[in-house]
């Protein structure tokens, strides 16, 4: 049950990416994957490499997935920015409008 909670927290935080420029690797879908995977991994690691059951859930299980979701989104964002920069260099310069 905690795994579902962690992924749902990642999904909730992912909704705020609408306020950021769309430079995510693989677009908004990449941001979604980064948030959900990051939240799950953070929750799993901070729970001692286990997934607590329904009877062991508390508010701490919600909070431990927040840093992972943010780190996942950040990682996917910077991978996208780097990829965009490499694509611009491959075309021989800076993209128009920048």
C-alpha cells in the first residue's frame, strides 16, 4: 500500500510542472516518469528497502516520497536541457529565438 502512496505523491507533485518551461527529457511524460520513479525510489530507500503494508502506514510515508519526486523531476529537467543544448550544437549554433 505504501508503494501506491509514494507514486500518488509523485503524481501530485508532477502536476506543478505545468509552471515550468517544457524542457524535460521526453516532454511532460518524462517529467511524469521522473516524479513517480523518484518518489517510489525515495520512499523505498528511506523505508529500509521495504514497502510497508496498509497497517503500517503513517504520514511519514507520504513525506518521505516528496524529496525523491522533486529530485526525479529535477534530473529529467536537466537531462532535457543538456539534450537540447547538444542538439543546438549539432545543428551548428543556437536555435532561432534564443
